[in-house]
């Protein structure tokens, strides 16, 4: 039996133990080293524990969002084996950005979580000028699945620590501006207070037409008293304070937006719409 098959068998056995193990969170960060003109992607655990080498990484993916047309070189893995596995340029949901996904291939050299310091996973260098924007995909990104390309861009990682009986899973991004070559306002990455409800879909809502030229019809049997409109950076760009059958979004520029319907402060429904 090959080493690869044995590894898969071992990982399958570990999966059977997951329900009985504690869980902890992992976070990614993209950091730019100006002196070396290179970026590094790091992972850290949010629950400090004594370092141990008795870990097994089963899955991982990092998706980097960049200004359209950005190209990198000198890709080098540091912990684990990583490889670019997908790129989507200028998706309709976010047409000024490109999405580069890097996938985990094998735990060689082993990804070891440190109690204090983040672990460097891989690095890459720029080929020309720094892009205007470069950051890791966040949980409320407009290109999150399902999307127009049918792809699955996201950040993901699962590490099993058999020594402490802990499963580490990806939870989010820390220091979101650390990858920028110039000053960056971290508030642009703050999720709206409703981000945890981004998967709330109510079948009693029908929003049409979509895409729209600026006028959106709302058909529902539900009662709502507020509609918030978020742009791709999670900012509220429009708001309606009472129930309406027609929403006028003509003041918005072309692009994708998130509509969040609420009643007495509680989310009822979210839907992405494209203004064109």
C-alpha cells in the first residue's frame, strides 16, 4: 500500500474521532514584507496551547483578492505543500478584483502551530508595482459561493491535534490590512452586524428583476420594517425605513449589493442583487 493511501486511511480514521474532540479556531493573515518585496500567508490558533508536533493537517485553502491584472512570481511553500489551483478574473459580483485560490496539497514539511507566533505557510513576490488592493477573502465577500462562475473560492483549514484532542478549523482573518503596500483603513473589512445572518434565505421573498437597472420589486407575505443595502465592502449605502413593494436603487453605481430585510431588528431575508 502506498504512503499516500496510508495517509488517506489515517486521515479517515481521524475523521471518525472528530465528534468526540474539542474544537478551536484558526485565523489567516496576509502580510507584506517591504524589505523583501514579498508577501507571506500565516496561520495562527486563537486558543493558546503548548506546542506539539502531533498534528495532522487534512485540508486547506487560501483565497487572495487582488486588484485586477495583478501577477505574482517566486511562489514558495514553507509549511506544507501549497499550489495555486484556481483563478477567477473580474467576476460579475466584484468586477474590479481578481480571485486567486491556493490549495493545500500535503503536510510536508509539517504545519506546526506555535503557542505564541503565527506559522508561515507560503510566500510570493510581485512582478511590478504593488496592487492598489490585496487582501484575503473575508467571510462576507460578494464572490462567496454560490457565485456566477460556479467556483468555490474561500479560506479553509482543518488540523487535528491528537496530543490534546483538539480539532482546529478556519474561523476568519486577522490584521486584514497587513498585506497592503500603502496605508489601509481596516474598517472597510469590518463585517456588518448582520454578517452572521448572511445565509438567511427566506422562501417567502421574491426579488425581481435581478439583474436590475435600478428598480427592484419585492413580493413577500412577510412583514418587514427596514431594508439595508450593503456594498461589496460591507458598507451601508442605502436604507429604507418602511415596507415597500418597489425599491429605488437608481442612485447606486453598477455592481453587486446585498439587501437585508429586517423586522424589529431581526433579519428576515438576505439577497444579492446586481445593478447594471
